[in-house]
């Protein structure tokens, strides 16, 4: 696979954290430097300032967007301020020629001002939900999401959700193994579902503040291949079915069944990329009741079949393993 060019746009009043997220994930944190070619550009090359007294010297202009495979707007300083028409036209041109255009956090506003999000699904920081919907009523805003991808238009919720969003882009382009290595370097969760609730009152489903739920999730990860029912899991944590259901949702932001299915799909991705087992065997190892249900769940989530995913990240496999 040839290296993909990622253009990150620095704008006046940028947030140092938001700008650094794609720069680190697609740059210094990558285990292989030939997977992505990172470029930082600005409408006016030169010194770009923040409101915090920090600045960066950006040498490249927006002409870099003309050949970029992925264009990222990591932040926008003022939702009430429309970006320049030059920037907006560039983003439209990028998307029209087939590039992926990404808005992290309030960068979603820039994509919306460009008109790219009309009729599409998107998300942004939950605090700006009312403001965004009033300004852009034709955008299908979903603030119960960490990130959303809709026809090469990708948007994320606030702050740390940008990390999850960029990791998911890496996962889709380079596979789970690469994304997991980047996550380990970043010391962050390797995978958070895009449709997981973004509100801070619901911690990430990898580790929570609820000790019993952490214990349960670790148990399930060690035993994904087994079949579980709510009665046995409630007994495991010494709770009633109703109490377990409520505690898990409060702790993670998603249902127990939804979390377990996501973990199984994640495990199946890793097996498809690293093991030579047949699809039927991988289905059982990941805990699906049948290869048919596995294929249906995988296709519904990733829009490709398990075999197509394997070919994408591993190339041809022996004939006796195809399915």
C-alpha cells in the first residue's frame, strides 16, 4: 500500500491539543513511517497563533490540499465566525475529487459552513448541540456519538474523541494491528465505538470507575468464545438482572449486549488479520453463535465481509481457508 497523504490545517486561534492529535497519530506515533505522509498547512503560511500565547510556524499553504488523501480540520476557534471562502471552497473541492474530509471537535463547524454536511450525519462537542442545530438545520447531528463517518465526511465529538476518531481512520486504512500499536504508543484505549455516548458521566467501556463492571468486562474478554446469558453474568457480579443492566449502561454508555458484540467484532478483526483459521473457526473463537450470524454482524458494522476484510489487510490466503 502506498503512503496516504494527510493534510492537517492550522487556523488562527487553534487549540494546541487538537492540532497535535492528528499530527501525533499520523506522524510520530506510527510504527511504520511509510504508511502516512503528514503535512501541516495554513491559509497564510507563516506564524499561526493561539489565544494561549503559543504559536507554530507553518511553511505550507492550502495548495497542499489539492493532492491530499485525507484532509483534517482539527479545530475551529469561534463557531459564530464563518471561515474564509477560500478555505471552504478548498474543502469542497477535496471532497468532490474523492478525498476524505475530517472535522475534529469544533472543526465540524468548518465542514458545515462549507455545505458539505447538508443531508449527512455528523457530530461535534455536546456543549454546542443547540447552537449547531440552529445554524445548520439540514445536518443530521448526533451528539450521542464519539465520531461519525458518512460518505468520506468524518466528524468527531470534543477533545479526546479526536484520538478515537483518528485511530478509527488508521484502523480502517491499515488494519487493527497497526491501530493497536499506535494506541499502545499513545497509552490510550485501542478502540472505542463511534456510537458510544460522548458524555463525561459515562466513562469509556474499556475501564470504568465501577470495580464490579471492570471485573465483569475483564472476565468477558477472557471468555469471548463462550456463550453468556444475563442470568449467569448477574450472578457473577452478585446483582439482579435489572441492576446489572443499569450499572453497565451507567458505567460504559452502551448496553452489555452492545459492548459484548463490539468486543467480539474487534477480536474477529484481529484474528482475520493475524491468524490462518477459516472464517468458521474465527466465528467460534470470537464467540458468535454461527458463521452466518458472524458474517451478518461483521458486514453490518464494517460494510465488507470478513473475507474481504482479510484480503484487504493480509492479501490472498490459501484456498482451504477461504469462505
